[in-house]
C-alpha cells in the first residue's frame, strides 16, 4: 500500500468488505514493524500498478492506534 504521494504505507494483511455492498472498506496493514497492525480506510483507493494507493498521508497511518 502507498499513500497519496506514492510513499510506502505498509503491507496489506487482510481486506474487510462492507457487509451490505460486499465492496472493500478497510485494509489491515503492517505499519513500521511487522507486528504493528493498523486499519486503513479504502474509500477512494485505487490500484497503482502492483500496489494500492490510498488518499491518506503515510504519517497518519504511522501515528494511528495499532490493534
């Protein structure tokens, strides 16, 4: 996963679908260390070559609460 500027955010571990629309809604991403997992919203996400681009800044994901 990359942010809106193309900076790496982390590796997608799992994608969660909306129960009604069955569209991707959230991604569980490793952020920083492999053992730190963060939810990233997939609203307005787009495929960019072999990556998923999200319209959030890398810093927001890095500072998000981990699960």
